[in-house]
C-alpha cells in the first residue's frame, strides 16, 4: 500500500499542489438526470415502431457511428 494514501483521510483527497481539499467521489450521487416532459403526439404503428426501436417519431434519431463533427 502507498504510504501517502494511508495517511490521507478517506473522506477527502488533495486536489491541487497548494493543498486544497475536495470531497471524495463517494460523497456525490451516482448520476443526475434531466428528463423533459414529452408531449404525446403521433406514434408509429407497432410493426414500424418495433423495427425502429421506438413508437415515437421524435425519438427516432439516426445513429451516427464515429466522432462528432
């Protein structure tokens, strides 16, 4: 085990050479989500929705493999 790590409190880890402290990652929630309300509009028929992976045309977005441009 690293001797420095054994001397550092488990709740905080140094975040800068000047000695500033920052809360440990375990003190943060696992995720934060924003989900806007969706307006109910026209839907695909079930066969088309099944093949497209959604019955909502607004969510039927093209898959762009690779990096953002």
